[in-house]
C-alpha cells in the first residue's frame, strides 16, 4: 500500500470517529434538553395549580 492510501484510510477513520463523537454529544445534549423542558413544564403546571387554589371564587 502506498502512503496516499494509508493517509486516506486514517483520514476516513478520523472522520468517522468524529461523526461518532458528534452523534453521542448531540444525543446526550438533546436528551438533557428534553429533560429540562419537561421539568420546566411540570413546574409551570404546579405553579398554575397553586395559583388557582389560592384565589377565592
């Protein structure tokens, strides 16, 4: 094998490794943001429920 072929193989391996790391990072950050969004929504629902219970009718 020539040097160019080896360089091509290593660059392809580095590229695919980078895609793997990016995929893992994006999956983790997406999951974290979904969790934060659901937590925020739950907190808003509780706050709204407390406010309606405090107001006299």
